[in-house]
């Protein structure tokens, strides 16, 4: 029981430390520049990811969604191929669709 509590505290501390770093990285000018994604668009995405993770049960954390979006928006435009987002948990998922709808 104490171990579970310590694990939850540890995860919260890691999230608190990582959150400003992840958001700062996501808002950098290089992320999305090939796709004309503005800072305002990225702020809307951050809000949507956060809201969705709070209102819809997911097996992943808001920061994981943010990192996936950062990676996709950082891909060069000339890279060909498809992105497949597999799986969802209790209606949670579909974050890639939000990125591609910008």
C-alpha cells in the first residue's frame, strides 16, 4: 500500500518536472513550421489534449499525446508514408486525427 502511494507521488513529481519542458519544446518554432502550424494552433492542441485526457478515460498521459504530436509536426514534408494510430482505451485515442486536422 505504501509502495503504491510512493509510486503515485513519484509519477506526479516526474510529470510536474516534465510538463514545462514538454510544452516549451512543443511550442518551439521548429515544430510545425513545415505545415504552417502557428503557436495559436499549438496552444489549442495542448488545451484539447489536456481536456480530452481529463474528460475521457485513457491509458496514456497528456504528455504522451503532446510528444506524439510534436514528433508528427516535426517530420519533414517530403517524408512519404502513412501514420497509423492503433488502439484506444474506453473511447480515448484519436489524437493523431487532431494533429492532421490543423
